[in-house]
């Protein structure tokens, strides 16, 4: 039995839901690390420039494809041009692979939030805590990562089960303002710490001596992941967007939300970590090592650090939840478009799939650590396959489809529907036809070269 396709009830509902999808773990642990690695202020400047050009073009394209076709990514590309029908299954594979391991990390976040709340912040700051936690064999106790993974998946599924309006839109309207306020508060507090000003100067003042191709590639890659591009999410959310909403204005607002949270993430993390490390920004580690290893030590060194730790992991939980909701909703949309089943049946089916596949990533550091596809843990393998290979390929082919096959009018007509003006039309045409494909090809080749040890960036 099929259901009528849902819609967001308002533009602000769409903007907050899409921004919630874009604002996730990539903003809060990957952005600060890359900013520190690639020169602070100069990385930030390049990122902002790319956000209003490269990011803008790709996001407008995906949302316009979704709204024009009113279909999930699985069928939207075929609707645009039958010759690109294979791009649908390829793009649908991305959220199917990302959602399970993303929920594993979400479970880690809930675990740390819980431990801060019950006063175990000192234990969290010990060197071996995180590694011991993720390598525990399934035991069913509060130290079992499978328990927290299961809880996180059920929380995500509960929101998605309520639907686009009552679930995703309502939750986004509630969570996003809180997320912004928490970010501002923690960032402001971090700047009051002794020695934080050195980190602030490093982060905000561009030093052009740090400019390099690696800096540009790092900023391009981060933007690509940060704005939820080529995951099928923006096509799905676009298919729920009303025709009378201004598409260009909505994308502009999403850009502001996403870039602001990324900026605040740097302010939350770089100044205090630089101060904690005696003024050395190179000590900001990557990925889980930053959030689950370094930051608990930083919070322990602060006055009121337990309280800040609670707020920080609450913030990270909200950011992760809004992203995992969008990933799961994309999978729900694909399943409903394919076999025309009710939402509750689709949610139960997708939840079971996420729990099953996510178990590999959850146990990949413990009982299954001896299995290493391409020399990686399961979580790292799924991350590499989606972020470094599939997403650049899908985005590149999308640019070819719109820029050189069906023509940019396919998107422009959708943006200009109901008399709306497309103010950045000339920029859009240049980016989607010529600049973005080159950028995406460079990202793809760069990631592959890094894996084979041919490039160090």
C-alpha cells in the first residue's frame, strides 16, 4: 500500500531539517582538526569561499532535482535522463552504508554523555578509556558499545517513524536552535581560558604562508562531507519541499547554518586544546582521538569542566541525531518509492538492516578486529568507500548530467518557479559545468592516491 508523499509544512521547517542534516559529526570533530592541520585562518577563509561557490552549486542542484522529480535519489536521476538511471542505485548505496556506522559513533556519543552526567568525567580522561570501551566484547553491560549503538538506532528510528512533519520537521525546529545556543555558549566559555587567545589568533587570522594545494584539497573535502552532498539526502528533502518556497534563499540559509556551526566548532575546540597543549595547534588529533580522547582531558583541566563536558556531548548528540535522522529518512524514502509500503513497515525494515550491518562496525575494534577489509577496520572501510570513493563519483556524474546532458535549465527552471529570482545563476552555470567537476575529480584522485601512499595531504 502506498502513501501520499509528505511535505515540509514551511520553509523554515525545510531549512532547519536540511541544516540539521548538514550539521553533524563532520562539523564537530573533522572541521577543527583540518583547520588546525592546514593553517587555521587560511583554511577557514578557503572553506568559506568554497561554501558559497562549490557547495552552493551542488546543493542547489540536488534540492532542485528532488523537488522537480518528487522522487528519492533512486529514481530521480532516471527521471532527469534515462541514460543516468544507474546513478540512482549508486547514490542509494551511500546512505545504506553510512547510516549503520554513523549510528555506531552516535552510540559512543551517548555513552560519553551518560558518563559525564553521572560524574565519571575523571575516568573518561584516562588515556586508555576510549580504546578499552570500543574493544569490549558484547556483554550487555553499560560498557558494551553494542548497547549504546542499539539505543541510538532506536532513538533515530523513533523520530523517523513519526514522519516528515511530526517527526523530522518538529524535531529539527526544536533541536537546531538549542544546538546553535549551546555552540555559542561553549565557544564563548572556551575563549575565557588562559592561553586561549593564541588559539583564537591562529584560527581566525589567515597566514598565507600556510596556503598550499593540500589546504585547498582539505577544505574541498571537508565541505563535501559537511554539507551532506551526494548522499541522496538533499534530493530526498528537496522532494518534500513545497513549490512556493524560494529554493535559492533556502540554500543560502542552510549554508549560513552549516558554516556558522563549523566556525563555532573551531572556536569551541581549537583555542582550549591549543591552550591545553601549551600553544601548539599541531597536537589537535583527528577524528575519534579528538572528541573521545583529547577533549575529556581538556574538560577535566577546566573550572566547571564536568558541566561543559555535559553540554558539549549534549550538543554533539543533537548534531549527530539530526544527521542520522536524515540518513535514515533517505533510506525510508528509497524503500517506499521502490516497493510502495507503509512508513511503519519501512522504518522497521530499515532499522533491522542498520542494526545488522552496524554490528560489523561496532564490533570491528573488538571481536571482529581480525577482519580488515582493505587493511581497515569495518568502520574505517565503510567511511573510506562512501566518503572517498562513492560520493565524489556520484557528485561528479551529477554535474555531468546537469551541466552537459540535460542542461542547467533543468535546475534553473525549478529555482525560478513561481517567479522566484535566481540571483547567482551565472555563478551556478560556471560552477556546475566547469569548476565543480574538476574539483570533484581532484578530490577522488587525491583520496585514491592517499590510500595507495602516492600522496600525503
